[in-house]
């Protein structure tokens, strides 16, 4: 029997929490909630929403592989190397030096104690199988159980879809997607043999099946944005189809999600940045932003949040060892785009006396994470931008521009001229530039966009490689290659030799 190393964390983690009934452990290694409500509680574990493709200090190496960040000599040589930074994989990713991570240490993306996607998936699998196995439920528990199963299916699908693209190559619709990427585990029993790796194509198929199965049971509204509602399921389908390139389906599902949520008024799900003001204008770095619309800007349940999953909270902040890339800053209309005013702030950069001394002086850092809660899940602005992209790619240019202008009305100074349609490529490029400005600068979003855009070879938004520079020296990574694939760590591979993946032997 193959060892289920991805779940070895469970016993220790759950023994310490045995006072909670729904976290007890059966003799054979299974969680034993007793009711639908007990299973439902598992979906509220904070580790199912806060630790997604992040390191233990809540940054992400994925941010450093992309084109939204840049790094100075002092940050690299002292901040990372001389100081033996605990997340050295961020620097190695930036210079495309493989292996990026220590192959003989736990992978926080995969599973490290209670963090990673597979610890999350264990909770979701327990909810799904456990509720299906309950007998003699009341009518109220039946309703609660169906909702919890549907929410667990979507949450599991979210993990697997992203893991497939992080641990695997570019997904290429209509081409060979037979590369084996990750095991699609659906049993909560740690004594069940671990399945073989699924291919990239198989993971996408299984994810879609899970979401379609979940849709009828998802509530119209959920009690917290970490729980999927019907719009979340629709958004997930729209997002998946960005990668399958079925853009009619993207438009269909994004439209369902947006129409239901906005209810005819975009202000229901968008903040008007024209109404923002500083709480403390004398210190913009620490100041909160005030809005008369509500007081939830920095909360998970702010009006723009559809599905919450934590994101890189360090990307683009000078003292945290990166800055926004010049190419990203150049995309902003600095005179009229209020995102630039409130999030991109001139402040003291990295400074140290070590290593001969370095002083970056005053630099622009991105403080958006400190001003407004962001998500790797789905925000309502992203839903609107997915619909706009789908309209543009299906040559419905007027509709695409209308969606862009809707968002820009809430982001740009009042009186900024509206956009007008150009050629199809021009409109697609405008949508994708807006997407880059709107979404988090670190984490999954840009990393995966860069991978899917390789299929648009020759278009202005498509890149085949990324080049970073430190102190005049350039480092280049090829997107459609192993440079943009996170390998499975040796810690997991040693327990699963039947996967046939050789151990990483290069020094870290």
C-alpha cells in the first residue's frame, strides 16, 4: 500500500484539537463529526482560506517569477542572501535559479503541518464523504448538508484547478495535456491507497465535474465570503473556461455571476474611489482609507469580495524586498487612476549598513494589501473583467468596452473620458491591461495569466519569457517551460516512488 504522505500532518494537528468534537480522530485515521452541523464547521477552518500557495511568512515565490515586481541589489545581496532570508525561494525564483525551493523540506504550497492545499482538501473530503454517509437526518440537516457538500466541492475544485497549473505545464486546449501533475484525492481515509498522478487534462475534467455537481446545491448568498455561493460556482466555471478558451462559456457564466450580484447597480459590488479620502493625510503609508459607502474596506466581507482566499501580503513593498516593476507602474494613468493615488505611495525604500551599505532612497511601493482586503479567489471587479475579456475575444467589442467603462467609472477621477472601441486586438489588450492593474500584483493571478497568454503568441499581451535585472545583470525564464512549474518536493516523492518522478539532486 502506498503511503499517503500528504496527510501525515493530520494526526498531530487533530490530536491537539481533540476537545473539538468535529476534529476527533477515528482509530483508522478518519475525522468523526457526528452531524451535518459538525461537518459544516470544518469549512470555517481559517487554514482553508488563508494559506493558499503562500510561504509561512505569507509571501509567494510565484510573485517573483512574473513581471509585476523588481528587486534592487541591496534587497537581493543583503535582504535575501547575506541575511539568509527564511524564504530564499523568492530570490531564487526572481533569478530563475533552480531548484527554487529546498527539495528536501516540506512544501508550504503542498502540505506542511496544517498549511497547504492537501490539508485543506482533507477537510473538504471529510465534509463531502461524511455528509453523504449520514443517516436519519432531519429536513433541516438535509438542507444544511447539501449546502455544505456543494461548498466543499467548489473549495476542493479551486485548490485542484490552481495546483494543476502551478505544478504542471501550460494547459493547451485541443493539444496534448497528458503530463501527469498532481494526485486528485477524494477519500478522507488516510489508510486508502493514494491515487496515481492525474494528467493535466484529467484534473481539468474532474474539476469541472465537481463544480457542475455543486451548482444546484450552492446558496444564493453565503454567510461569509470564504464560503462559496452560486455566483462563486459560476465565477469558477468562467475562470476555468479562460484556460479552456471556451470564451462563449466565460461570457455566459461571468454574466450570470455579475448580474445576480450587481442587481442592476454596479455600486452594490464596487467601491467608488472618487469617494475615498485619507484618514491621516500626513502619513499615507500607515493611513487607512475612508469611504462613505461602508467601513469594510480592509475586511474580508467588503462589498467587492465574492470568494475569499488569502494572497501574497508582501509583494511590491520595499522593506519586504521588492518593488512594483517599472512596466507595471507605466500602465497607470497617474493623473487620473485613483488606484495609483491610494495604493502606489512614495516612501523610504530598502536601506541597510550591511554588505557595504545600500540605500534605495525614496521609491514607489504598493501598499494596496494594507489599504484594502484582496483575494486570490474572486472579486466582483474580476467577474466584470472576465466578462469583458470574453466579449472582446468573441468580437463583441461594444459590450467589452462598456464593461471596462463601468469599472473605470469607479476607479478613475470623475470626468475622465470613456474608452471607445478600436480593433479586436486593441480591445483585448485594453481589457487585459485593466485586469493587470486591478488584480493583486503578487500571487497566483498574474503568474497564471502569463502562462495562459503564451497561447496568444504574437499578440501584444503575450510573452514567451520574463527577464529580471539586478545591478545590471539579467536573468531570463521561459514561461512555457519548467521555469514556470513548481516541482513536487522530495519529501513527497520519497513516499510515492510509483509516480516515477526522479528526486531532485541539485544543491539548494
